[in-house]
C-alpha cells in the first residue's frame, strides 16, 4: 500500500523530525510503500535532507515548494504534486506543515487520492499574526480542510483551535503525540567534558532553551528576565541551543544588557547531539507563542529535567503545572522570573519534577508508539472506506 507524505521543508525542527521518524518507521514495515516529498531546506536552521535521502527511493525534492507565499511557485508546486499523485497513485497522501498541507491536500483531492490526512504540528493561524494574514490562512485552512478526510494532531489543543475555526468535525481528529527515540534522553546525564566545551563550570546552574533563533520562539522574553535572575543567582548560565535569522539580533541584545558571561550560544547542532546538551542542563525553558506541542519539552522531561513553558497551544499537555514543571501565562515576566528562580534554588524540586516528567514521557512519547498509532489509524480509516481489502487484492 503506497503512502506519500508531503512537507514544506526538512529543516531541523520538531515537525520535520516527526515526519522523518514517521516515514522511516512506516518504511520498516513491508506492508507500506512510503515516499516523502519536500521543498528545499534553506537558511541557517540546518537540514534533515541527508537523513531522509539516505534511504533509497524515499525522498523527492520539489524546488517549487517554497515556504513564503509565491503565486507562481505555488501554482507550479500544485501542478507538480498533482502530476506526481496521478502517476504514483498512492492510497494515502499525508501532508505536514502550512504550505505543503494546503497545496498537497488540494492537489491530492483533484488527483482523486482515496484517503487524505493532514498532521497539525502547530497552528497556521492565530493571534500571533496580523489580522489580514490570519484571515487569509484561516480561509486557506478551511478550504484545505474540506479536502481532508482526517486530521492528526500532536496535541488536543490543536483540535480545539481548528474546530473552533470551523475546520472539520470532532470525529475527524486523532491525537498522536510526536514520538522520538527515548533511549539517549533516558540515559543522558551531566557530562563534564561537554560542559567544558561550552565554558560551563561544575558549579554553574544551566537554564537551557532549544529553539530556532527566530520570531515567536520567546528569546526576547528570556532576555527580559535574565538580569533579575542573574542578580539573585549569579552562577546561572543560559544555554541557547540552535541557530536562525535572529542570531545576531539576540547576541546584540545580550551585549547591550552586559550579560555576555551569562549566555552561551551553541549554534546549529545535529539532532544526535541534543540529548547530551539536555543532560548538561538543570532545567529547560520553552517560551514559544506558537507551537503544537514542543518536542523540546518532552525531550527534557525524558532526561529528567523539569521544564518551564508558556501556556501556549499544547504545552500544558506535558508541562503539568506544579508536577513536571511550571506553566506560565504568556508574557508574564514576573511569574516567569519567580518560577525560574524557584527551580534554580531547589535541587529537590528539580529532581521531583524531573522524575514525574520522565514517567509521563516514557508512557506516551516513544517513537515506536507513534508509528504504531499512525499505522493503526491508517488501517482503521482504510477499513471504514472499504479500501484496505481492495488494496490488498490489487
């Protein structure tokens, strides 16, 4: 049975890692003939193209599938996707991310693909946008929603947002947590050599943040509370993992605040190095204002590190306030400062919350469970439409 996944770009990020893990996991089952179509990965965020491209026949790059709205490129991408679906005749098309989600689903419907799914990794519309872009994206998602047989969400919060916007029916939604390889995180711990590599001393308390240096990721919020935190905890170090178009902007702000000694920038690191960096942290903050369910939160909890997150989208589904970490109202800097200091000043509280988080993640976020749940969903939907039996006898 052939299934084609489509995503806008394979940069290093949660949605992209989820997609690659899904197609690689499905491909291990001979029942599935799995393909992945992606636009090009450009910019300083890194790329997963080599990981997906290492599997023969898996990845097709579509240069016309670009992230920004571009009518000419978008029309070409739509036609190319439509032609690809007509030629390959997949039983399922499963799209990811905003641009690929809209073009891919509409092209699949026109090509008469029997079953069309879309994973909502994060909202493509909402208060983080201006009113006109919000109106455009909401209308586009409604149009694509009418061409969608089923939605997969990485958090229940996504289902509620999309239903409220009039997209789909509740029965069309299934939550599947974004799984990952738990073992490196469960086994991660303090690594003195790694800490030395980034200039971290044994007595330093490390507040980590894993995110692209990009708008809406909350780096400004962290900078806003950094000075009061440092004044009460001089041995704190903020470890920023990732790169992006805001790198210079954030470094300039750190310099203006005179906090060069308190901030460490790792730059872009490959995904396999993330568990070690999480192990070097004492806690993790995630202050994104737009994200389905941040994998960084689950990864930190798998390593036994407590988390602090803005109460945005699905963050509260893993950051259980007072249990696995602290959930903070968006933009509330006094509460954010208090929660960071509370964890920095209590080894016992960090250990208690980290242990609770590890148990939660162990139960729900294994990559094997994600692939099993996705496979079960495919089978159920195909059976409901009488497609699985016909596919098996074709």
